[in-house]
C-alpha cells in the first residue's frame, strides 16, 4: 500500500497467534502505521483465513510480509529500530521515539532470540532494547503481544505529537 510515510513501522518477528496479529493490524490501521510480518509465522495469512478470523478490515492494513529476519533487514535496512522485550532495561517512555521508527516485537511464546537481541545492541545500541514497566507484576512474565504493541505505538504517538507541539510557532 503506497501512501504517506507511516507513523511507525510495527515489526512482528514470527508471530504465532492470528488474533493477536489481527488486533495489531487494527491498531496499525488506526494509527497509520505499516505492519511488517516476518516469517515463519504460526498461522495462515490467506484471504480465507483472514475472513474466518473476522479480519474484515484487513484491506485497511498497510502490511508487508518478509520471508525471514535476514530478508527484512535487507529490504528495510531500518535506520532506527527499537526492540521491545521483557529483558529490556530501559522503559519505553524513556526512549525518544520518532515518526518512522521501527518497533520490533517477538513471538508470543518466547519473544526474540539472543541473536536478535545481539543484533539490536550491536547495530542500534543497547539502549534500543526497551521494556514496558510492570511495577506490580510480580510473577507476570509479560503482557499480551497486542497489548504491548498498542502501549508502545500510542506512547510513540504521544511523543510525536508533543514534539510537533513544541516546534509549533
């Protein structure tokens, strides 16, 4: 889907649950974000499967599929990428998110592997590994993927709007 520069690039690395991806697609469409889905994935993306999952708005989603992490990197060469991880040490609201940034999320069961963590730390800097704080989350390993994406994307929107307002005459 061609159009204006997306607010953000939401990147899902090997998502496993179609309903989460559907909800994330809805968030992406609502915010004007591009959704990148990196294979392998745990479900079918054909039209029949989307209809069965109730994704009747999918035509509004600016979605790009990539056959692998390596193919994604080769095609996109993301200049600013932020990894959201339960193992991050920097809170997402402490990161200076900007329009056009890539927001990377791993699969529901295990997140991203150590090689992806290492790539982000090497290519972008260790400060690009973010976490969503859960101050009362004793025993809670992580948030639902669709919830985490919405939290990150709307915090990014807040920051983009605040930056634009501070630059207004």
